[in-house]
C-alpha cells in the first residue's frame, strides 16, 4: 500500500495514453466517506453521463469578444480565451500582456493557472490510486503518520474539500497587497503550510460538509511525494506534461519567474483607485500543489480534453472524480475530486477548474465528451467584477448562438463557486464569498 511506485506509475500513465483507451468501468463505491455527494454524471453509459443539453453547434465568438472587452473596462489590463472545438480553434485576445512594454496579450502566452493546479494534483493522486499506491478512503495519517490532528480525514476528503482543514490563505491574504508582498519571495515547506492551517481546529468534522481549502491540496502534494519518493513537479512532468506533450506547462516552484513568453500579472489593491501591482514575479510557494502550475490556454485545453476523454485516468478513477457535491445555493455549481462542474444557463454542463493567484484569473472548462474546451485568462485578480464577467466566457463558448442566453447568461451563474457552500468567514479573502458580501460599487471599480 505504502510503496514508492514512481517508475510503475509512469508506465501506467504512458500505457493509457498510447492505447488511447480506458480500462473497463467498475462499479462505483457505495459511499463517499460519509458525504452526501450526488452521482449525477458518474454512472451509466457514456450517453447517459453526458446528461443535460448538447453544446451549441458553434461557439459565439462575438459574445466571447464582448466578454473579454468588458473585463478590460472593469480593470483587467488584458483578457483572452482559446476555444478548441473538434478540429477548429478560436483565439481571441484583448488588451495587454505587459503594461510597460505595451506588448499585446497573446493566447499563446503562459500564465499562472492557480487552482487549475488542483486538477493536475488530483490526476496524479488518482493514478496512484489506480496503481494501488494510495486508497481514497484510507486516512491520510496512515501514509503521513500524525500529520493531521484527526485520523478520520481520508485522501478523498482532501480531494473533495471535506476534510475541514482550515484554509491558511484566509490569514495570509486578509490584506491583499501587504499579504502578497510578505510571501512573494517566501519559500515554505508543505509542513509549514499545514502548520499554518493547524493553528485552527479543523471544522466541520471530516466528511460532513464541503469547505474549499488550499490546505487539502498541499497535503495531497505531500502524499504524492511520500508515495513516489519524488517531487510533485516531477510527478506532473512524468505523468501529465510529457505524456500529453504540454510544451508550455511547467512547475518551477520555488523559482520566481515564469519561463518563456508570458502575460504579466497585475494585482488589484484593496484601496479604490490605487495603482495595480505587478505580481508576476513570486515563488507561489504559498500555493504549491494547490496552485503553482504555469501553463497556457492551448495546453490547458489539451489537458482537460485528455482528462474527460479518458486518456489520463482509468474509468473507475474518472468516475470517482465525477461524483458531485453542490457548492452554491442555486444548484448550478458542483465540486467532484479536484474538478468543478458548472451547469450553464442553456442547460449544458461543463467540467474544469477556476484559478486565482495574484494577478491572474483563469477559467478552464470542457464538455463532458472533451470535444469542446475553453481556457481563458484575465491578467488581474482581487477584482470580483472581472471574475464574474469572465464567467461569461463559458456561456459564449458552450451555449453559443441560439441555444441559450449567450454571454448574458453568465449572470445566472455568478462568480466562482470556490467557497460558495461553505460558511464564509467574514475575513475570507480572495473568493467570491467576500464579493457577495460587499456592494460591487464599494468593493471594486
Ligand atoms: C488567494 C488570494 C486565492 C488571492 C487562492 N487561490 O486561494 C487558490 C485558488 C490557489 O483557489 C488574492 N486575493 C487575489 C486577496 C484578497 O489577497 N484579499 O485575488 O489575487 O485559485
């Protein structure tokens, strides 16, 4: 169980890819560790799993451009999206990659993908599950003795945000720019980050409720390192980046620069009217396996297409990934294992993740069959108005023309469901929970 399997694991990943096939489906587990998750899209035939309305015949690229332009009027220096739709590719970029040189943003530019990294981490963990090196319903402390104060916290609870572990970023980033500057150059060990979390008693009890926390994925990264005997970065490379040939995807922690041509990131200060802070250069050590991957739109589309297309995980593990907990009251946003589902205004369900690191908002989602994918970036953050606007990218892409409400439908889904169903601490930072509590006109431009 507790064995190091780096080599075997790589072999499995490659075998799956080269065969281009998935292993036969297995019966799903009867329970999910005490959770109340639904299994809407997890069982049945592939056709049944693709429940919901079909994606629109064509993406609405004009609506998409309008969304990106709107983000610029709301304070983003640049905004862009790339759609891969069968054989067709649509690339739209508006505004600037660099406010100093005035270089225009390009959809080829790299950027910090934030919590989209959580899907990468989950793929590695689930590959290790498939190989027998980890078990989803085994306590984390079995693999990392005495790390956590509650033996009931399982591997699954990390991946579906039901551990109750406090999100240490609540404390780090209460004040946005000072918080960022305090960690810009910091190099944390994963244990230090877990230590920051454990200054608070985990709550709610393991398995009982969804509560989004970066701590979960820092611990998931520790599990990967424990059972493979190698770094998280190496696991991403050998199991995802190299097999999928993701040439623009890197994990350089704790290097502070983004290698290659990239968009600069601009953090919006809390104080209205204060100038944007160039936040490109940072270790991202506060995020690590929860959020420090660098990529670009083409690579993210390729990653999610491969994942939903069954090329990264055996069917049994993909099925586990697609067991949903609702994360917002409206019942339009869900979390699986390291994966979000959003039900769009036109009835289409899309699968992917969002990401926020200082200076970068990312959306990366794909259809259930992996055939249509979109990745989008606005190179600012801490600007809830831009975050909400960028959700319109999903409607423009998947509802397209004639099937739904187009970009306007984004309103129905609101901003990111990251911490939606969790009780939002008043000090909660960097999430829609804060923005829901503050009148938009007061909070941000
Ligand atoms: C941290 C704060 C956001 C970002 C976070 N990101 O947890 C993870 C994710 C990796 O889910 C920062 N906000 C901002 C503040 C608010 O500092 N006071 O918006 O850049 O992607």
